C-alpha cells in the first residue's frame, strides 16, 4: 500500500574502472524495481541511468568504446548489455571503435528484435551504423538515455 509520495532512487549500474573491463561483463541484471513499487510503498522509481551516480567533470579518451543498452528479458526484468569495441590497443580511431561496438549492437538487436524494442533512441543510434557517421559522444549518450527512458515506459505498461 502506498503511504505517501515516495519514489525509489537506485544506482543499478555496475561502474568499472575502464571500458576494457566491460569486455568480460557483456550482459548483467540491471533492475526490476518497477515490479514491486506498490507493495513496497512507492509511487514510482528512478535511477541514475547507464552511467551511474558518479559525476566526472573532465572527459578523457578511452581505449575502448562501450555502448550500454537496456532491454527487458523473458522474466520481465531489465538487463543491460555492454557492447565494446575490439581495436583497443590505442586511444586513437574513436570512430572505428564506435563502429565496432555499434556493429555488435546492430547484430544483437536484429537477432533479438522481438525482445529488444526498436525505440526511437535505439533506431536513431542504429542509423549511424547504416550511414557510417560518428555523431560524437554527446549525441551517443543522449540516444542511449533516450532509449533507456523509452524502454522503462514500455516495461511499465
């Protein structure tokens, strides 16, 4: 029973030291908070998204590009899939690294298209694979967060 206007705030993102660390962590549980909201006395939930609650005011190049994409599994839980680039020996060629990670995401989405809805954010992100463009980290982040918000809306319905 809902007692007041409480909202559950969590940080389910597994923050690792570097992008390369996600090569060993391809897929993991993210959250299922929405399933138990009412019985736990909440009217809603939120989380810090696919980067976690830690804020960094300075950017720096990474050897590995990783795309973190949420999806709903067959049990109704939200999971996160990490798509990492392969050419991670240097800090250069971020466009190539992005295309490698995005190619993995595209193939995965095509294979699991019934389980992974093609949200507006995901569709726009995938369009960069088709056009071979590199939109930059800000646009990539915006589209991943957009997909996350759309997916949570879908699982809540």
